[in-house]
């Protein structure tokens, strides 16, 4: 249950945080083209540092990461410390009950590695998991809450593996800040207060209601300080016992109990499913763009492929020096082509042969040739990439929701982490156990096992399989192979467009990281061209419709956390649409 403690101190702390991080937008936002390329949030310069930096989705998380760096920790250590705090102060987005993808750059070894901490389907899962009695897919919103949507959490295993390779501080020490905040209390942020109130009492499981709501069913107010001693206990067990304390024993048993006895859609997870989980080190996906190398996470995430494919198809075009309708049209057309291939081919590579030819330069040149600079191409068909040994899979209409967070870090030795973590929807499955929420990542699978033509869908549900994701932790390297950018974003399948926007804004249009993050969002996912619903968006919609395709406004709440590296300086930015902060030395 929510505990309201030290109200006068809470009000002071939140007032200070609000002034520093949640100031309303000023009037002098960027204006570089007609229609005006509106920016969102505070018109401010990026945070600068000389040696090390953390950018996370909440100031307390950024501070925990920076404290780890100041204590001699590595980028991996800082990312873990920040993530443990995010699981407490931003529980709706990510945490112990979810998963993550992580890129790690080792400056001394000049080596980039990527880590897959994606959730897995239980052994009892079948392709018909989300079909009703008539053999039709159940409505997606009905299947989010409860146990059937919960995948075996992968975050703890992945972070421990990364720490074993790249950590410097003791594992247990990385939990200290989160445990202290959970025991001592933290102030409810504006976003958390808003989202809890917006969900409504009936959306939560009884255990989640007990934590997030007061005895009268009311959501917490901004500034109310709450404790989470159950989370502190869970963290202490993991700190002392490592991942075994999470994947076996009482914690694993309680997760299984919450899933199988869920108040809605009881699931079928077992303690064997949890005990058998393993994180996987996988090859990163890299592509070239205007002299830079853009690297991201490969399958089962589609993020790295789709970002790299989009940019490579755009490379032959001049996107100008500022956002224009012509530039946005080209970006949208390339996005449509990338999404057509993503939807058809990308899934868990341990179950599906993902064509290596998706990144073939000749294939991407053929796809780029389909882009007409003057006319929208409509809904695109997937291409036929080379090196595909498997039959073409069926059409996929999978839905993703944006309950996700991003941590970007660089340490004093030049090592870096870009990590995108998630529990999928806001508040995940709404199941709450031992102080944290469980994910609903299995709803990232295709609900239909086959398309209308009877072809199996690559991203269908299968036992032990990892659902496709759009998470796109990204690192960008310059022509000399030096790290130039660390970035990523929450946002469901719109993550791909947010990352593409930020890279183009910095590479083509000369924006600094803060201006790139604040620039209004736009993208196309092989459907209508979407423009963020901000002041002036209607004019952009009309400009895009002039190319002959549909366009619309949409809520596009990105959460880009960016570090730019160059000239002996670090420049950090956190998306003003959320509550993050860049901190460094």
C-alpha cells in the first residue's frame, strides 16, 4: 500500500525536481523551416561533461549511475545501478519483471558486443495461445492484463552476464542506491502520478492496487513520498545471491504463483521455465550512413535492422540542412520499405531464418530505387532479400505498446552502454509481485499463427521463443571508428522512427543532441505518415498529404536519451517529453 511520509520534505524535493527537469516549454523553441519544425519542451542546451556521463529516464536513476562512475565503476556498473533505481521510480516502464537489450563498447579492445535479455515464452506456449474458441485472435487489449501475456523475465540474467564481462565494482554494491530509496521513500513524479490516475483502479491486479493506490482507490499525488520495502528485500536478495536468487527459490515461486493465479487470463509459467532462462550474446547489426557506422541490436529485435536499413536507403538523397516536407517524405518512404521487410522477416533467430540479405547493399539500393521523391508509394510489399534459405513467411500485424526506458552511459575510460529495457505496456501485465511489475511481452508475438494465405508467421508464438521487439539501443561511430553517439528511446514500434529522426537531425541537419531529442516526431510504419500532435502539426499533415498519401497526427511520446562524443567533450540530452536527466563530470 502507498505510504505517505514526510510530506513537507516531499513537497520541497518535488518542487526542486520540477524546476530543474519539468519546466514548461518556453516560447523560443527552434524555428528553422516552413512549416515550423516545432520542438517539444524546454529550449535548452545539452548538458556538457569532460569525462563521464549518464542519461536516464529519471533524475534519481541518472544520479545513481553517476555515483557508480564516481566510485570507480564502469559504464556497465552505472547502467545497472541506474536500472535498479528506474525499476523503483519508473515502475510502469521497466524493471526486474521485464527484459532488455544492451550494446556495450569496450574502448580498449575496440569491441562492440550486444546482449539479448528478451523474455521467453513458457514451455507450454503454443501458436494458438491468443486465439478464441472460434480460432480468431482475441482483442489485444483484453490479453495484456493477467498471466498469459507474461514472458520469463530476462533483465537480471542479462545484467549479471554483462557485469561479469565488464563490471568493476562489486555486484552487490550496485544495488545500494535503489535499496536505500526503496526503504527510505521517493517522491512520486509527475508522469507516474498521471499514468496511475489514467489507468483507473480496475486496470490493476489486487496486489498492484495495494501498492499504487490508497485505501480509497485514489492515485498518488505529485510529491507524495512512498516506500517499497518489498522491492528493497528483492534487491537485497539479488545483491547477495546473484541471479540464482531471482531465477530459483522463493522469488521464482512467487512469480509463478502470480502468473498462474492471476485475476485475469491465468497463465502457465513454471519454475522450470524461469530456472532455464539464459541471456544471449549476439552479433550487433551495423550499417553505413554518410561516413558513419550505425550499430544496433539484431534479432529478435527489429530495431537495429530497421534503423540501419532506413538510413542506408536514404543515403543517396540530399535531406537538406533542416526539416522540410520533401525530406520528411523521403524519410517516411524509406521507413515504409523497412517496415514491410521487418514485418515479414524479423523474429527470434533461434526459431526463424532471418535473411542475411536484408542488409545487402545491392538489395537496399534496389529498395531505395522504389522511392519517388515527388510521390507517396502507398503501403509497400516486402522485398525478396538474397541469402534467404527459408520459405517466405506470412504477413504480420503484430502490435507493440510503449512501456519502455532508455539508459545511455559513457565512463572515463571511453567504455559505453546503450540499454533499452521494457515491460512492454505501461504497467506491463498489471501483475505485481515482491515489489515489481511483471511484463506483458508475449503480446508482442503475432496473435495469428498464420496469415490469410495459410503461411506461418515468423513472429508467431512458440515455446521458449523470444517475441520480436522494436527496441533500438544504438551506437554511432565516425569515419575513424571513434564512438560518436550513444542513444535509444522507448516508444513501441515507433522507437525505430525516433532513433532515425535523432540521427538524421544530428548528422544531416546539424542539431545538437538536445535539439534533436526535442524536435517534433514524425515517421511512417508502412501506413499513414504520422506527425506528432504538437502546435503546427496540422500544417505538416497537409504538407505530407500533398505527396498523395495519407497523413495524420498522433501521440508520439518518445524518450530519447542521447550522448554525443566529440572534440574532447560529452554532450548529453534527455527527451523533454519525459522526466530524464543528463548528468556528468
